[in-house]
């Protein structure tokens, strides 16, 4: 399943859980709007990362074959800044909603990204770039 589809499903789940199964508000109303900070940060990270892919003339789509290995920008510190940003976006939206239940999709999204999407991508990148990618994996952490 495409990561964007997963993100949209997780956002919808967060909304539904908050709306129909609100479990105790954990974020005080006064600071709820600070959830916009991680949301905006996530959008910025994805935008800047996608530009790196465009500059290197390679695909940003996870199931398409990459023609270049992007290792600069955010990719100097994380092998998966866009997926990290998706989780950050989910946390920010849950923060804006404010209830415990709205945070429930976050760990599920992490598990699916980590063990399905990233695992598949890493296989593809190892196949496409061989030792260059393996060296990058040794130097840069998966998340942070």
C-alpha cells in the first residue's frame, strides 16, 4: 500500500476516533493549537525532501525504481525523513484533536511503515545501488 494512502487512512482513523470515541482530553485547550507546529514542520520536511528527489531526477514514489541515491539534505541525518514527517504530521493532528484516542493510529502507522514499506524500499535500494546503499545504511540511521 502506498504511504500516502496509509497516511490518509491514519488521519481519517484519528479523526473518527476523536469524534466518536474520544478518550479523555489530554491536551489542554490553551495549547492545543501548538499541534500546528509539527504539522507545518512535517509539510516543510516532505517538501524539501521531495525537491531533493526532483533535483536528482529520480522518483519519490516508493514502488518505482530509483535512478539516484539521495543522501544529502535531511537524508544526511535520516534515511527516511519523509516517513518521519508523516508520523510527525499524525502526531500534530492528534495534538490538535486533543484526545488520547486520536493518537492511536500513530504507533500502528509506525509499524506498517517500518516493517512493510521501509523494509520493501530497503530491499529495492540494495538491489539498485548495492554497496553504495549499504555504506549509506551503515552511516545514517533509519529514523534519527
